[in-house]
């Protein structure tokens, strides 16, 4: 209840302290980004291993219906991560990220996060104005590239990309907002690979995102992602090195998929 009231208060502060509008200006039209990968009601659950330890769980869910943000329908996507009780003594995590993704442009209109990672805590609230290339935040207003993403919306946008003309080493640009900074990043296509998963063998597209080197990641090439080689583009596995070890994230359950899980062998 306290978290909900804090969220409402932060939203009101932003709304009443800034005069931007999300409505399209004359001459500006949102891009039409084809999306066959995901839809309303999708739910994904993941297991996080720290070395050999079953350390945490991640749940990502798209609301069952559209949420309107300043007259535009959005996918409301909530990603939550928390360490298991048996791991809390070592490193306690309670993170929640929310993004509201325009259903036409597959770009975020609003982003909210509350993070608690051991002794580190942070809260952020942002509105994106793609027509003005302006970002309106609780902590800071900024110029931004058109169609900038946050870390959750960027994952869903990447799922909509057509890789039919991809070749090994081809890169795709992806501008990311994170903690009052804009990062001009990219991710690399590494080919097709079959992996063993909780669902048996799965044929995957292998990708390598460029990371932001910070308090978590020590090298920009330390993460690899495997997504299903079918219309869903489900992230099935993530492997990454961090400052204090390595993490492996595996998909454990799914529901509400937009398409059949055709890449299972």
C-alpha cells in the first residue's frame, strides 16, 4: 500500500510541475512498428542462477487490456525481480520496473521504477515526448533521441525486429534511457543456435547486447541472449558476467503467447 501511494504521489508531482503534452504535434506521426511477437496478457517467469545457486525469480507481465497514457493506447508491462529467501542474506533484491509502450510505435510513453538492491535504493519516474524529443522526469528533464527506450521496453521492441536479412556480426542500434542518462547502444546478431532448456531443445537466435558498464556490469560484451527462432522471439536464456560472479537466467514458464511456440524441437 505504501509503495502504491508513493507511486501516485510521484506521478502527481510530475504532472503538476511540467507543462508538456503527449499528444502528437502537427506534422508528427508515430512510426508504425510491426509487432507480431507479443500481445496483451503475456506472462513470462524466469529462474536466476548465481553460479550453482538458485538465487532469484523474475516475472514479466503485459496487462490484459490497453492502458491509455495521454490519449494513446499502451501495453503496460511490469517486470519484477526478487531474490529467494535463502539468498537474501547474501544479496537482497526487490526490483520493480513498469513501462507503458505505445501500441503503434512500440516506444515507451511512461516509465517507473523502484529498486532495492541490498543497501542501494532508487526511484524514477519519466514521461517520453517523442514528438518533441524531450524527456520529462521527476529528477531531470533532458533532450532525447526519437523513440528512445528504457530497459524493459527495449527488450520488447527488440522482439519485433525482422532478422530475415541478418548476418553474423550485424548490429542494430538501440538508444536506452537509464538513470538520467541516454546511452546510444546496439546489439549484435550472432546466428542460430539450439540450446537445452526447461522445455527441451529450442532453436534460438543468439544476440549480444552492448551493456552499460556500471556498478553491476564490468564489460560491455558480457551478456548473451537466446530468443526463440519463431514469431514470439521469446527470451529463453540470458547469460552474463557481473562484478561479483556470473548469472544465468532461464525461462521456466510462459502463458498468453501471441503465437505457437514453434521453435521447440
